[in-house]
C-alpha cells in the first residue's frame, strides 16, 4: 500500500508592521535626509569662508532641557497606557504638550535674541540664515507633533487609548522622541559648528 505524501512548504513569515507606523517611519527617514542635507550644506558653505561667528542664544540651552523633559513625560504616558492607568496617560500627555509649547516659545525667543543682536535672515549673514532655517524647520515639525499630541489626548479622553490599543500612542511616542533626538542633534551640531 502506497501512500501519497505531498511536501507542502510553509510560507515564509513576513515582517509585519502596522501601515500607519510604516508611513511614520518613512516620513521620519525623509526628515532625517532633509536635515542631513541641510547640515551638510552648512558645513560645505562654512568651509568657503566669509562665515559670521556668533554665539547661540542662551535660551537654546533651556529649550533643550524642555524638550528632553517632554520626552520623559511622553514615555511616562506610554508606560501608564500599558498599565491601563488612563488618568496618568492624560496627565502625562498634557504635560508633554505644555512642554512642547514652551519649547516652541523658547525657540521664538531665541530668534528674538538673535534679532536684538542684529542677526537676521539675509544673504549677507549666511550662518544666521542657516541657523534660522534649521531651527525654524524643526519647529514646524514640532508643531505637527503637538497636533499629534492633541489628537492622542482626545483619543485618551474617549478611552480609545489603552493597553489593548496602543498604536496611536506608540506612533505619538515614536514621533515625539524622534523630534527630541533631532533637536539634540541640531543643537550639538550648531554648538560645534557655529564658528
């Protein structure tokens, strides 16, 4: 008696990622490429000479502390959501949003401090123009992050964020930490390359 056995290959398991998370990662890679291009252009232009030397406004140090604290509160929100402590999620996201707004305000005051010293966006002061573009573009992305924070907060109040539904919060946390790391990179880059 012969039996017919067929070998059936099991399909390879594919890496799966939520489509929205994948889109977020693609977006962040695009942002990294933009800032890499801008910082590379900064270095190339600085090497050409005629580069204005100036000190970064002191408020940029404070803004760096603000965004670092906002990353801590954002992580607190995530840990609270994993434990279904929704009241703490709300508090942590509100704190993160406030710190994000304070960071944005501090960047604005940094621009005012530059203007008071006579540094403006112009072709004559290329170094200041680069600074304004780099910081301004980061602030634009940060404002989009604040919008995402507010949407996440509303979802939390509607009980759509909890341990069994973390996708929106995970995306918010990922983007916010990305913005934090991006600012720290820019700040260190500007500190090391401003003269």
